[in-house]
C-alpha cells in the first residue's frame, strides 16, 4: 500500500466538547526535564556519549562469510566461544528475515537482493536445511527478484572468494591505481575517503584472486537463474549510447582482465607493494581503530592480507581482528554487529542539545567533563584531506592553528567537516571561547575545506565528478563525496556561532550553494539523514543563522511543504523510500528524531506560537516514555501508521530495545550511510534531538520570540 502525503495531513481530530485545554508549554517543560535527566543517565563516566549504531543483516552475513573465506569458521581456527558467537550471529540473521522470505535495508523497505543472497548463503553454510520453510521462501524470493546474478559488485566479491562465481564476474580494480599520478582523471585523492579504504584491499583481491572453495552441496548455484552470469561481469552494455561513461568503463574492465590473464602487466608487483604500504600506513594503531575505522575495509583488509601471505598471528592481522570484533554486541539469544562507533557524533549532538536546555561548563560539571573529553579527541594528524586543499591552505596543522574531529574514537586520517562543525558550535555554546580555543581553531580548518561551489562535503575539499559513478565498482552509490546541503547548513550555523560575520565571503558562497540545491517543493535532500526532513532542517537552520528572514519567498515555500507533510498525529516522519521515489518525500510514520527535525524547522520559520508547532511538541510529549520499559514486541511498532509496512515485512526489522523513562522509542532507521544502499539506526537520535527541540520550544516561548 502506498502512503501519500494527503493520507497523513488530514485535520487533527477536534478535542471532545468540554475537554480542558492542554497546557502545551507546561507539558513540554516537564517532558524536557525528564528527557535531560534520562540523557545524562546515558552519559559515560568520562563525559562522553556513545550509543549503539545499528545497520542491517549484511553486517552479520559479511562477517561470517569473511570467516569462511579465511578458514576461521570452524575448529581449530575457531574457538568454542567463536563457534557459539557464530551460531548467535546466524540467529540474528533469522530474526531479521521477513514473512515473505526476504531481508531488507531498513524497516518497511523493499527486499534487497544482495542482502537476501548473502543471508541465504550464510545460513546454508551454517547448516540450515535448504528445504526448510524459511530457506525455501528465501530461495523463491531471490528467484523472483532476478536471481543471484543481480547482486551488487561488493557482494559478488564474497561469492568469488568462496568459489561461487569466477573472479571475472567481479569488476577489475587494478592495484596500479596506487601508482597513478595526481593529474590522472582517476586518482585516490579524487574518490571519497571511505572508497579509498575500501578499493585498495579489493584491488589486492582482484589481482591475487583468492579462492577458498566450499563443498559443492553448500554452494549457492541454485540461486542463479542464468548460470552463464557466474563467469562474467553483470553490468550491461548500453547500445543506445555507445560512447557513454558506463560503456567506456566496461571496455576498460574487459581490457584489464585480458591483460591480467596474459601476464603483461609488468607493474603488478610494484603496485601491490605500493597498495600494501598505503594500507599499512593507515593501519597504525596510534592513528586509527582499524582501516578507516569502519566495517567494510576492516573486513576486506583481512582477506587481502591473507592473500598476500600474512599469517593470522602477524601483529597487523591480530590488531585488525581485535578492532573489528569490538563492533560485536552479544545478547542472550543473538549477536549483532555495528558498522562502526559514533562517540564524537553522539557526544557533540548531546552537548549541543543540553546547551540548548541551559546547561554549560560553568553551571554543570557533567558538561565540563563532556567538553574536556571532546577537546581531548582533537585530531592532530595531517591526513589525506590536506592534499586536496588550496596551496595557500596546505600549511595548516591540526592541534596548532586548526582543529578537527573524526566520527569515531580514533580515525585520525579522516576527520570530517560534519563532526567538526557539530563539535565546534557545541563547545562554543558550552563556554569554549577565546582566540586559541578549539572552536576558534575549528573555524580555520572548516574554511580551508570549503569547496569551490560554496558547499562543504564530509571528508575532503573536492569537486563533483559525476562520471565516477559509472565505474563498475561504484554501485555502493558513494564513489565520491561532493558538497551536500545538510553539511553546508550545519557548517553555516557553526561558523556564525563561532563568530564569523554574516557577510563573510565564505558565508555568502555557502548561501548561494544552498539556494541552488533547494528543490521545487522547497525542501533539500539529506545526504546523511533521512531525508528531505533532515536536509530541510539543516539548510533552514544555516540560512536562519546567517540572517535570511523567514519571510524570504523561498523559505515560505519550505514552510508550505513542511505543513503539507506534517502527519495527522502532529508528528513528522519519512521513510528512506524517498531516496528511491520522490513521492515519499516527507512521508512516513512519526518518529521522535524526525519530529524534532520537523518542529525545529517550523520554529525557525514561524516561532513557537503556532498551531503546527504545538501539535508536534504535543506529539513529542505524548510519545515520551513515562516509565522504564522492557524491549518492545513486534506488534508495538508501526500500528499508528496502518499500511506503511510493505512486502509483508514484519513490524520489527531490528532487535528489541529497552528504554528508560524520559526517553523515546524509535524502530525506524533515520540515519543514512549510502543512499539506496545502506541505512542506520542511531540509538541516541530518538533522545537528544527531542531534547534539542523541546528546549528550543521552551526558550522561544519564554523569550516571546
């Protein structure tokens, strides 16, 4: 069933005759007090916050497939504790399977063919009977989706490592990319930071082609509709446009494979050594918690280095295993895996929300500890980002004349603008002032990272090179890292908060970028949060911070759009389906995080004395938990939005979570990793964003603004 904007924007039911009017401001103040107490209760003793970061089933399946590829899935390589955890990982995969036999990327999503194939293969390897009902349903669903040949290239690598497809079915990633000069169109500096850490280990794999064959009866040949597709790259030639970039790269891929088979690539040994050295440099424990500090490269590097001859006892491999296994969360009945840790992000947002609620380092010792923790997490390493700066900016030194932060506990090679902007404005509001303060030095780095188009990207100063998305191994939909509206909006607010004047040239160019990015509805796309609600919240916040009046015609368009998508219950919500189909823009069941974004955007535009604002605030108050709760059951989720769930998906597509009084529940994924590919459920989004919104409402009502 498709849910339209019209279906969720009908008039709210009138209050019963004679009912006593609800005092929304008083109720919001009470809710805020409870929420602040509950948020502080989640703070770690050293002052920081870090909640679970949840992804989908592919984290468990790819981990287990890696273990099989490395021969670490059974004794003697696997210990009894390992074997127990592996079984519980499989239990979680079964938990996430839907009634129609499929697995998806987020609750309510359509089926994801790559997730389905990897889950089926994993469960079969761990002994699930292919004729069992859940396996039959999965197999039939995979056939209906076009067969295993339809999976993405990053999933095909796992099948190649386990002998289910030829390496010719995977795109060639020549390790010679590590040798390319910087002037070459394709260069490591020109792809996104996360892509760098992913493709070099995969380049080693495509060059060395490691295979650990599994017994034939455990293979997944039955999942392919066309067996010929197991031996060639499954990306179609486009005869309608022979000279298009997609065809150019397909021709290059074919040539590379011919050259590899003929043995004429004389640079191969040198390229492999160069790629190995690049990776080893970025694996130094004093600079990072694993390669890129994120799950995919931390998996790939173990397979790549095993192919290069590294033994499991080698210190590099021991540390790589240790860092990856830190992501494991073990419960009584299952094990799940996180894609990374989010401590700096969680702490920066929590700090900002609490400063909005009136706390600072001078009046609350817990805030002072938080600020100290963040200052101690400043990145001091000059990472890959420096090579993309303008020549005049390349002398910048973090820890001296610049300041930056990474998302994770330690990822010094890759600080990012989003976290730096968040932390800088939160620290400034908490009392971090002065010419040499961390927040002031952050402005210097942020300014250096501004792109020529006026916007900011996440990890690099860069340009939008759309042709890169046609590279055969680019189907993670994030080959590059161009400017985006959400980061640019947040960065504008951070700059102004930290003392940059509204008429500064960098501010003017960023405002121009945001106007160019606004769509016809008045909203903005959200790159790192779902989706248009997130983008609009950040963009409007930035524009408001630099003095653009709410009466501006383009912001009035935003206001009209926002009113049109407010749910009948007063809240806001949006499914990640909106990345696929724009008719889902701003459409979805109300969530705590997205309602906070929506009502904060409304308050930027109309203040706090507005019926729509009060309805959203009332929803947050009503949805707040009055008592400590046990983990929810599947029937608890989604019933307030009948028909939203699709494809016979269960109401719960993630594990149950208990929450304390004063917090909120939120089953939906409202964070974005790679649009259309991978989404996230931040387990603190449902808490600190409502604190931020309720505090903003209370302040505006108090100040009469």
